[in-house]
C-alpha cells in the first residue's frame, strides 16, 4: 500500500516537471483514488472488530461441568454471528478473590466449532507458568475470579 502511494507520488511529481497541464488532473485522480482506498481500509477493521466482538466468553470453576480435575475451568463461548466459529484464541485471566491484580494469564486456543447462535462450554486446564511470581505452592482454582479476553476468532468461509 505504501509502495503504491510512493510510486503514484513519484509519477505525479515527474509529470509536474515535464507537463504541468497534465499533472493537475493526474494529481486530482491520485487524490480521489487515495481517499477512496483510505476510507475503504478504515471501514474494514471495524467490520471485523464488530464480528469478533459478537463472540463472547465467560469463565468459571464448576466441578459439575468440568469433572476432570486437570481441567477445572469451564469457559462458555457464545457465537452471536451469522457465521460458524472455527477457532478462538484467548487469554484466560485470573484474579485472586478480593484483589484487583491479574495473578494468572494463560494464552489458549479452542478449536470447537460453534454454530451461529450456539453456546458451547469447554473445560481447560491451568498452565503452571501462567501464574505471576511468587507462584502459589498449592493452586486452588476456586480462590480466583476467572475472566476471558478473546484475541482472535477464525470464522468458516461458508
């Protein structure tokens, strides 16, 4: 993108050196194309962001849902989009109850396919190195408030 803009500016600059009458319409054309591309580019990420924001997640410790002691954290994903979710990348955050500092942060991925409007609950384990120093000797997941920060969502092409 930057290379195309640099080439266009260079060509218009050379045109100004050799033929000023032709340079003004060329400059106007380059400006119109540049503004059109800039507006289209600026609107595209907001569309993607809104789509990603329609996928929500919340985490909790629920022994009834997650019966495997090695995967004690239940994460509930809700797909509020019109497309299926293929994969979600997220950070699982934990704060010791009664404290505001994040004491656990683990980056995780889940490849459970989530259809539009569907809610899926998956169980995840805790990464030992995800705890801030000093690491607790005994990890009790119930002692933490758990949160999910979604960073990337892959949607199906259909």
